[in-house]
């Protein structure tokens, strides 16, 4: 009797619903996407006690009051845990991650920064989500991917921890779409893992794109590397036309490497992720936080973790957070401090104009600059963003820099909204008012 595998009709090899953890393919071994609407933080950068009492603290994966504590008992997040045999990519689009590790590194990253951690051997860290805003809610949107390391890189002693600040993450904006090129090539931009040991080093077709689309926007994505596994994840929005098919959000699509992917968004802003990579195609064994060549190695590694978990941890707390006002930084074990790059003159001028406007508004001065709605906030569609073009122009910026300011506006507005609280909900007449 002959059996035939029937290929599903339509452009997708596979199409299925998604959960918080996405189904992935070699070389990706794990992907998760968390969205939590945390309340305003207390002095410990934690939710108020009345909102976390009664939970199964230490293992809280069910949303109550709009958020989860995960493994955190005071601050949400993931206290001390091990990684061994793979690389991790973490992108907090909203919110901060406080990170400390067994190497002695610590730091804070967030709001579009990308952290790469390559751990071929025994490595431990904690990843906490501090609620730094004590006057407003602390919404969080964090995506984490894990990429396997091939057998020849397992157990090598060099651990890499790097933060690519959001200002240096390449982006491609066109036709109402904004693409963060986290890894690989797209639209003339290129990125690769900064780790010493990585399958995503630019030679194995690994491409990671985060795609934001305005209502009605269209985008075309070129084919993947030959032989690459390829999955598109429709993470948020409503519905879109993808390769000629109507797709509702919360859908994973496996797509052939040679296909061009055309997307036409529907009526609501959408976010999609594209993960591509040539498979490592090696037999490996994985249990818990360990991925090595076989079961024996994994068992030995798990024993090492159990025995040395605390003695290798250099910090006083397993759920360590940094001071509330520390901002974004990476402090390496050798004392080297890495900071986000200085803002460009255009960005500084723009932020100065916004702050000046806000002061005028607080004083009741109605002589605001010329306004223009420049878009809808991709994460909060109910918010419309305005810019005071005249204000910015008055700072002596050449006219041809204005489009650049507009492109950078969403990131700046997010900073202002969540960190400086300059924006105000309900306003309709502001330089960065929200209507
Ligand atoms: Fe981790």
C-alpha cells in the first residue's frame, strides 16, 4: 500500500495557531513572546502586594490583573537559572530587563535593545523585569529566541554577553512598515550575532526580522537562504493577506525558502516575526536548560548545575535588580561599562523641542507650534502621535533632516511615554499629545 503525504493547499507548508511559546525548527530550539501589563511599581520595583498575594509565586504563569510573575517572587522575571549549549536572543520591545550573571556581568536593557548570550558551557544568569515607573503602569513586551550551537561548539569555554543598543539595531522603513533587522540581510541592512560562538554568525542563513505594519501597509520579503527552515509568526494585529491568503493574527506559517513573502496588512497595526536559518542537522539531546550531544553528557551537566548552582553565583541575591534610576547599561566583570550611544543632534533637538513644548503647556501657554499627526503608535493603536514640525524647524535643522526625525519618532515617543512621562493620555493638541 502506498502512502502519500498530502501537501496542504495554499502557499504554506504548515499553518497553525500559536501560544506564548512558538513552535520552532532547527536551528531555533525555543521562542517565547510575553506581553504583560504590569502595574506601577513600588519602592522595590515590584507590583503592590495586594496584586501578587494568592498567586503561586515562583511559578506564576497565569495572568491575573493582566500580568504574570513567572518565576519571580518580588520582581517579575526569571531568577538564577542555567543555560548550557545554545545561544539566546532577547528583545524587550517594551519594558526593561535587569540581567546579572555567573561571569560577573550585570546590566539593564530594554525598549528595543537586543541582548545576545552565547553559552556553550555552564552559565547562569537572572533576568528580572523591574517596574521602574512608580507613577504609571509598566507594560512589557518581551520576545526571547534560542538558537542551538553545533556539536563542535559545545562546551567551548568562551561565553559571550552583548547588548546591541536599539540605536544600533538596523531598521528598514518603507510604505508603512518598519522592520528591525536583528540578524541577517533585509532591505540593504545587515546584522549578525556579536557572540564568539554562534550559528547566527552570518554564514548559515540565519535571519531574524521583527516587522511592524500600519493599517493597509504592504511589504515584500525576499527568499531565504537555500535549504533554510523558515517560519513567519503573526504575533499581534487582526488579519492580513499573506501570500494571497487571509490570515488572522496568532498564526504560525511554515513557508518554503525560495518563496517571496508578500504581506498586505488589514485594518489594525500588526506585528510579525520571521525566523529563518539553515538547519544544523545534528543529533543532540536536551533536558531542562542543557542541550548537548547525548543523554550522558546532559545528565552529567545537570549534576554539575545541581552541585554548583549557588557556589558559582557571585551575587548576593538570586533575583538581583539594579537601582531604579540606573538607565540602560552593561557593566562587564572587568569593570568596562558600555552605554547606549549618544543621541544624534537631530534627536536631541527633537527631544528638546518636545520638552520645551511640555513646559509651555504646563504654564498654560497656548502658542504651540504647528502640529501634524504623523502616525499611530504601533503598540498602542488608540494613541495618535503628533509632532510640532515648526518647533523642530526652529532649532535650525535643515529641512531634509525632518523625515529622519519622523522615522525615529516612534522610539523617541516610547522613551518619553514610559521613561520621562512627557506624553499625556487624553490630550489632543500636544507636540506629542495622544488623542
Ligand atoms: Fe535565561
